[in-house]
């Protein structure tokens, strides 16, 4: 079923029939808040806290593969029980990255303050930061914000939390769905941020998901790993990898509905999580700094390594992205990117189709309706299909266009 609700809006997301949108409110056992504590010069919301009251909460996490990971990422990897995270504290406006030992100590202070405020063990508190890299974190402001957020925690505080973790985002990125499984109905919510410095190598983002289903740590980890690969690992805004990427799934179990491994319920819940994360990932691409359109490139044929390389090259090509921005059906930029990804001396027999209109067969121009093609690439979503020699492999990437707004925003990001 293709999405038609207020959250699900892309034709590229299949929404299971057992999923509905109730309107809002966190799953049972969770409370959240977002406050302004002075980290952002704008004075906007800049610190978020989400807490599970259930001691038996299970969780799973994924982090950036960057070689210059932020202090909060290092802290979480070294000092958190990643299968039992009960609280997450996040600041925006400062990435606390490239800040050395003082930055790590500031992340520790945030973890300790949030643990005290939420009455959780320190190892059950995850920390995340996003914003400008290479600037010391005003940790006293963050700690003040943690105290403020503790007093502001509400079962319906997820929107303030989502807004508090934003940086250059224009669009809110939060979801609330109910999922019907064999044992009853469970709720799944998620809040995310991401609009720039996004690459398919995990992506650049923060995303925090909560459910009141009872999941084992192993099931949490399995489902999060699979769905992250189908969502956040397939998007690109500018091909740039962040220092701070973090995705965490928490399960309170407070609904009393258990999702057992290798059951139909696990499949149903996994499909719901997949749909939510894919739509959030697409929302990040749609919100790409200054973007107009979202592109999807699907590559078939060859080996897994080849299709991944071609999809990555096309999605990150500035020529492809500027054509997408301008609504220009210049498929020569597509074949150029394919050739760059697959260098050789013999002509490459590649087929290219744009929005269902074939423009190239076996590396050569195919007569087609030029006006129909021009009209087809004017929409919010544009799909490119590339068929390479060989069979058996397939992948996809979602990417934003590249226009004037991106240059303007990033030229003035710290000034």
C-alpha cells in the first residue's frame, strides 16, 4: 500500500496494512521534552531529552563510520550499555566534535547530569550532539538545559524534542504510528534531524525511535540493523559523512505485547519500522539544504559492488544533482556518471530510463518523446532506472538536488 497519510507521503514507501497514524503521543513508558538553554545563538530549542520509565527497557544503536567521530559517539561506544538505553539527551547547535579530551569530558558531564535527572544508571544514558564542528561545547548551558528538560518531560513531548535536535532543518521530522500485531496494538514513534552533510555511507543524521512493544535486545539489534540499511544508508544530500550520526531504537515493553523472534509479529513490526525509517530518510533528502526535488536511482545487473558504486556515483554527481534541481532531463549526465564509476576501453552496454521513459539502450540514444520527458522531471520525485550488463544485483539510492540555496547556506554556516 502506498502512503497517503500526513506522515507517509512518498510513492517509494510501502506502508503495511496493519499500520495507522493515531496523531501523536509517545509509546507507553516514554516521556520527552525540548527546551532552549542558550547553545544556539538564535535562542531556539536546542536540548532534548527522552526517557523510558521502564527498568527493563531494551535498545539497539548504530553510529557513524567516520574516522573523526564526535565525543558523544565515542562516549556511547565506550560507556553505554547499548542494549539497555533508557534515556537519550541531545543538544543541537554544537557537534562537540574535534574537541579532544575536554569534549569527551563534557559529554561525560552531560551523561551524568541526565542520569541523575532521569534516575537511570549512567550506562543507560546515551548522549548525542549536532551542529558546528570544532567549537567547545558550552557544557554548563547543556546541564542547565537537562534540568529544565527534566521538569518539562511529557508523554506528548515528542514534537518539542524533535524540534530541539534540529540544525539547518526546515521540515519537522517525527512519526507516530500504531502497529497491529497478533498480541494486540503497539505504538512506534521516531524523531529525527538531517538536511546537510549527508552521504550514503550511513548518512548524516540523528534518529531516535521508541516503542512500547517488548523486544529482546537481539531482536532490537536485528530489526534496527536491517531497516537502517534500507533507509539511512541509502540517502545522499551532498556526499559528505558526518562525525555525529546516531540512530537508537528503544523498547519499553509497557504495552505488554511481546514481539517474539522469527514470528509473523516480528515481520509485521519490522515492516512498520522499515516504513517509518524510510520515510524519515526521504524527508531528510527532501529537506536537503535548498533542495527542490528528490531523486531515486535504481541500478540493476552486475555484481553487488558494481551496482553500489554506480548508484553512489550517480547520487553524488553534482552534474546530475544540478540537472535534477533545474528539472532538466539531461540523461547524458547519468551516463557520464555511470562511465566514471565503471572505467574501461570498450563501450558500456547500459540502459537508462527516466520516469518510465527509456532514453538509452545498450549505451546509445533511443528516440523518445522529449516533451513528455521534460514534463516527467518537473515533479517532486524523479526516478532513474539504470540497467547494467549482467544479472543478479540491485540497489537504490535517494538523493536531493543541488541548487543556489545549498551554496548560500553553507557559505554562511558559521557566520
